[in-house]
C-alpha cells in the first residue's frame, strides 16, 4: 500500500472544500491523507479521511496570538502534520531549531510528523546535497519516534533511507515535487519510495481520486 498525501496549501474556498470532501468520501479513498488549509481542518473532524495539518506551533497553549498548537490539532482528530515544508523554510525562515521543536511537540501529542527535507537548487549546484540532507535529518536526534514519514523532493531516497535508519526504525519515505497524473504510477512503482506528497495536482478532487486509483491499481 503506497501513501497518497495531498497538500492543498493555501488553496480552495470553503464552498470548494465542501464539494472536495464529499467527492473523496464518495470515492471511498479512506486511507488517503489530506492537508487542507488549517481553517478547514475541523470540517474533516467527523470524516473517515485522514487529516494532516500543514503546520503547528510547538507550545501546547498560552498567549500566542494566531498560532495553533499540535495539542489543539490533535483535539480535532489530526493524525499527521507537515513539518519543515520547503515553503515554510523559505517564506517563514524556519530552520532546524524551530523544526526540531515542532517534531518534538507533534510526537508528544501523538501526531505523526511528515518531515519535509530537500536541498535547494544552489545547494545542489554547490555539491552540498548530502550535507544539507544530513543536517536536516538531525532534528530527529534523541527523539522518541514511534513512526514518522519523510517527504523528499529529489531522487536520492535510497541514501536518505540509510540516514533515517540511524534515528528510527519505523518510517516511510514519500516523494514530493511536481507529482502528476502522468508520473505518479512510475514514481510509486519504485521500490525506494513508499508513496507521494502531491501539491498542485491535488487541488482538483477528481484528479486526486484518479491518481489514488492509479497508484492502488483500482
Ligand atoms: P507540487 O507541491 O506537487 O505542487 O510540486 C508539492 C509540495 O510542495 O508539497
């Protein structure tokens, strides 16, 4: 069984989300993982669809205006959380210190982290790929990890596996970055990946269902 994770980012209005949710429920894709905008997470609370937050704050509660804690997310039924997504690393300047606290907090609140890692174009050009990936994975050091998912853009999944194994035994590696209907099967057929993280191509529920069916040979 390969994982299909949809990251809707900051897309879709509430009226769209209502249709989106009912299409997924009708299609019976119950082990799919959906990361809608934080605003819509509670709308999925009563659903059998696995919900994932796109972010979270490491403190459990307190005077932190505009933040949502992993503890609060857990109370909504959130099972997974994207942590360290490249857009947060670049737009919000999140680094290892912040990301490590988030991983810790998600684990403490029994949310499975989907830790996103990947080198930038310039890291790659400078031959720093493995150095960067190794550093990004250091946030897993000294954590009590039951299970975790690593989302990785480029194609070095086999090397990543070896590195992640030094931190925990129970993990999956999913591939993210321009996954589309016409390449999802080929990506998922690789024995090195356990599934996909789909961004743009997941905004259309019909397209996402098609991708899910292709991956699962339905
Ligand atoms: P993309 O996004 O599929 O639109 O490339 C993937 C992601 O950034 O989560």
